[in-house]
C-alpha cells in the first residue's frame, strides 16, 4: 500500500495523490487522461490535461510550493527549503487517502525548473525516494496543455490490474484539484474591483 503514497507526487509535481475534495464549480475531472501501468518493477503514470488559462497562470500554480498545502487537500505542509537559481528543494508532509485507507508521507524533492516549460523533480529522501516526475507545459494562448510522466519502484507488491487503476484514480483527483486552483485564481483576477464608497 505504500505505493499509493506516490499518488501525492505524480505531477507536482507533485507528485501521485490527493483526496480530490475540490468543488466541481469550474470543471469536470473526466476529461483528464491518466494512464497507469506496471513495467517490470516500475510503475509508470502518464497524465494529459488541458486548462483554459495562460501558460503563466498554470505555471504559477504548479510551482507555488510554499502555498501548495492550501489547495492540495492531502498536504499538511509544503515549503521550499533551499533555492539556487532554477533548482530548489521542497519538503512536503501529508496523508494520501484511498477510500477508507490513508497513508502518511514525508519527502524532500529536488526540483529543476525550465521556466514556463518544464518541471523535473526527484524525491531524494523520505517516502518513495528515487521517484522521478517530469511535467511539461505548452500553450497556444487560450488553452494550456499539461503533460506529466511519473515513474517509481514500489516497495510492496502491486496487483497488476487493481493497483494501477487505484493509482490512476487518485492521480486524476490530484490534477483536478490543481486545475481548479488555476481556474479559481483566474476568476479572481477577472472579477472587477468594487468601486470605493
């Protein structure tokens, strides 16, 4: 079951992942394409989703590590502990949930940013050390496409069908939550400022 903790890192990033407690006010998670598979000892998770927002709006949420616990439901804390140019170390603590089961996690990720285009992160200590996630961001202006590949070696046996399906389900909830935060911030910017009385 420790492998389900990876769901917290699958994109964020992140990442594999969240309990998905965000409101469906802006979008639906069914259009988020998630594929999880087991290749030998390695679990591979691929994610593709579109966001009706600019590349910068999406990038700002994906890299907002100091505030990530405010909008990712399974995170208790998230903070940048060191930064050198476009490389940073992030410590995150929380609890991944799947149904009635929950799994505490605490990890440090080394993140390398290629501004507005790519995020590469590797867990260097804590749960699922060695896991790698690459997130790519592309935009045509009105829409931004996010593509993620996460791979990790679980420390326990993963059922060949049910295991990847569970990981895919939690990963989809994670990315739904992240997309909702992008759209929430975009809506706030679009709202007119009330006139002073």
